[in-house]
């Protein structure tokens, strides 16, 4: 009698557990928030050691997660860089390389082909609602960048307030309780640089230059390049304006988290598509070279529930690593086509495995670069005598070319074949060209931004 009573109690408890759901539930899937900030070089972000406190909110986010001190973009301008972030393949593979300007004529930008799997498509397949907000017209439906997004807004080179308003419009959907992926792109650090208050009042070292250089187009600044390069006060004024734009963007990212998204259960990633040059190597702006000022970008990753907080990692990584990292955190299989690697292990204390990183540029002149073991080689594939070799430990700003020295010959002999082999093993994909019909006003805007020549 006693045994049968015991069995009845156990059976009743099992039934109650099944009815009430007391069996252990799987953990709630975290939301994914990917923020990209146009034209943001890493060394102007305060948590990367910049002397100005340009990014207090990003600094607080880095304190909650991991900061990668040595992250590189695979090209030096927006369309190929964002296509690489979305697909985890290099520009030569996805074929988005040249944009709207080629041979002094306006052409349709190459389209990200549907055959390439994107991060948004992977997350949508995994049950995520997907939202994309672009403030840069290079990332649009017409250019193939909307693949996988349930809701996609592409604005025409807009400011932070405009893209923030677009985020406010989807606030209810983001807070519905369903897991979501949100990608939002801020344009503001891109030229023309505006004098953003109140920051410019503190940053401006030469207030007398502000009126003449605020909102000046990149085309006009390049026309005055000799003046910029040889007049320190003007170069400093451009930097002061650029920094004020960075702080302005940081404020709106803070507002995104205060007013729109709930990040208590979220994977948050912040990065950039490329940097910006201020005459360090005789270039101004971007889409000019493969030097550090155009390629080195921030990468900040905060895991759900602030796991692995406060780490600063020095391993060399690339923005092509973002896609596989997101999938790794979520426990989703990483596609074999990905050329990036998950950095989750690095965040958890694993030793980095040495590997080469690559960058390339094909817009008027073809350039390619390889980074390996704290060395960097830049070469022009069509110019066999062109080589720039840098020891990144002793020369992080890439000022001393060692390519012609006997002491670096062994490293040069190692990197040149490795770069050639990578190019040979990864043939260029001939991406389809989209048809983007530009109005005269849009053409003038692209020219002012430095995209047309």
C-alpha cells in the first residue's frame, strides 16, 4: 500500500511538471545588436587611448565586454567593407570593390550577389526578426545589402538624428519579446565634418579656422591638400571637427540604448567600416590607401549578461570575424564559406592561433596587404617593384618602409609569396552591377563626399 501511494505521488508530480512547465527551459536566445560607425579610426576612440574623451558611452560598453586593440578592416571604404562584414569573405570573393566611380564616369555600384549568405539571412533562418537601418546610400536594396532583413531602411547619407528617428519607429517591434537582430549604421564622422556642439567648443584649438573648414567637401579639401599638409593649425582643425562628429555619434548611440533597445539580454558589437587619413601618408580622407589610419578600426564586443567584462585583447583580428563570432555565441553552426574566425575563444582566454589577415583596394589602382606576426606588407600586384614593409611592433604608424633593407629581407621573402598565394587561391568574383540612377543633386553629394572623381 505504501509503495503504491509513493508511485502515485511521483506520477502526479511528473504530470504536474509537464503541465506547468517546471521542467528546465532552454535559455532565452539573446538579441543581437550590431552597430557600425562610418569612418571611425580606432585611435580616436577614447577607450583605445586617445587623449580626448570622445566616446564615453563606447568606453562604458567596452568596460562591460572585450575591446580588440588590433582590428583591421579588409578594405578602406564602405561598400566592400560592409559586404565583407555581412558575408565574412574578402572583397575579391564577393566582388563589391569599386563602387559608383570608375574611369571618370558614373557607373552602377557592384551588387552583393544573392549567392552569398549574409549574417542577416543566417539569423533569420535561426528564428530571429531582422532589422537593418542604413544612413549610407551605398548600403541599399539596390546594392544587395538588404538580403535577409525583414525590415530595412536605407537613407541617403543622413545624420545621426535621422537614423535615430528610424530606430524609434521600430521600438515597439524591438521590444515585442521576440529575439531580434538589429544592424544600425551611423554616418556622421564621414566628411564633410560639421562643428558639433558642445564638443567643438572644447576641441577647437584654432577657432579662427572653423568657419573656413566646417562642412567643407572632401573634394575641396583635397584640392587644398598642400595647405592642409603644410599648415598644422588647419590639419588640427580638421581633426577637431572630426572628433566632434565622433562625440556627437557616441551621444546618439547612448540614446539608442536609453530610448530604443533593451540590452539586458543582448550580444552587442560595435565596429567601423574603415578609418580616415589626415595627411599621415600624404592622403586625406579614405579610399586612398591601405595604411593603418585607413584600416585600423575599433571592435568592441559585449556578451549577454556582461560575460567576460573589461578585457583588452591584442591579437590581430578582422571585421570578417564578426559574422562567425555572432553565430558562435548563439550556438549556430558557422558556414564553411566564412573566411573569418570566431573571436569568442579569445574573449574567454584562449591563446590566439597565428594567422594572416588580408586587405585590398581596387579603385583606380590595385593594392593588397597581408598582416602576419606583427608585420605588414602592402604591395601593388600590377607593379612588381612596389612594396611597403612595416614592423608593427616598433613602427605602429607605418612610417619606416623596411622593404629595401637587408635586415627585413627574410620577412619580405616570407610575406610576398603568402600574399600572392592568397590572391591565386581566391580568384576575383565578377559581381553584377546594379543600376543606380543619380539625380544631379545626388551626384553633387557623392562628389562632395569624395566618392566621385
